[in-house]
C-alpha cells in the first residue's frame, strides 16, 4: 500500500468505494493520447461481477475522447464524494485547520462498445437508478426520442482493474473529535449547496 496518502486515510473496504460511486455516480473519465490528457464528466452505472465489477455509460459521438475509448484502452476514473474544510474550533483538542474528503480513484479497461439495443437498456437502467425510490419519471425503451438519441452517442463498458479509496476523515484524531469532524462534514457540505447553486444560476455566463 502506498504511504501517500497515509494508510489511515486509505479505504480498505471496496464496498465503501462502491457505495460512494453509486451515491455520487458522476465520474471524471481521464484518458491520455500522445501525452495529452482528455477529461469528460459522465454518469456511470456500477455492475458487480466475480471480480471488481464494471462500469457502464455512454459518451457523445462529437466528444474527441471517444477516439480514446477503443476496446482494450486503459482509462482512469475519479468519483467525488463530499468534502469540506474542517475548523479546529470543532475539536476538543488543539489542532490545525484541515480539509476532509471522500474520493475514489479507479483504473479500468474498455471492454466493448454496446449495440443499439444494449445502449437503450443502459439508458433505461441509468434513468431508473438516478430517479431513486420515487421514480417520478420512467424512461420507455421504445420512446421515439430514443431512436434519434442513440445515433448521437456510443455506449461502452469498463472493466475495473484497480481501485483506491482516499477517505480523509480525521482518522488520526480522538474518536470524539472524529465524530465532530463527521458532523462538520455533513453540515458544511449541505449548508453551502443552496447559496452556491443560487449564485451560479444567477451569474452563469455561457461561453458562446
């Protein structure tokens, strides 16, 4: 195991990594070609198997990164869980300021591209997953709009070959301070969202 981040910040339970990418399914997909990196943000579905599992998603055919996603190609993915500044004021002992976060880094290999029928099924499954328990919208595989949509995207499957969980959660602190850091992470992450989203929606400047 790597010494950075320190072992106590490295997650050893793969189930916790899976829970993170299922809860925060928007991945940062990273590939390189001729030493030039390309990055795309894509929601991906996790599918368990007898190994580490696989990820399934689709990409716009106009995205130049598609040329990197040929079967057999290696890819790197990052899934971002919550993160927050942790003030020393919350602790019962003297500490310095820090930043806590939950991140999952994956390495994988493109297995194959999907045919049109598989792509439709993936879209239906992805929508079902993202709609959650309420299922306010159900995507019909035979929806006429799907016929046009599948001509503009390519579905793909990624075999996960390696994983690393970077879970910095004040594990080097007293148990009671770890608990305080947990609540600080929850409160800070939720508290900033409303104001931030309102700010961006009001002030977003499209690059036209």
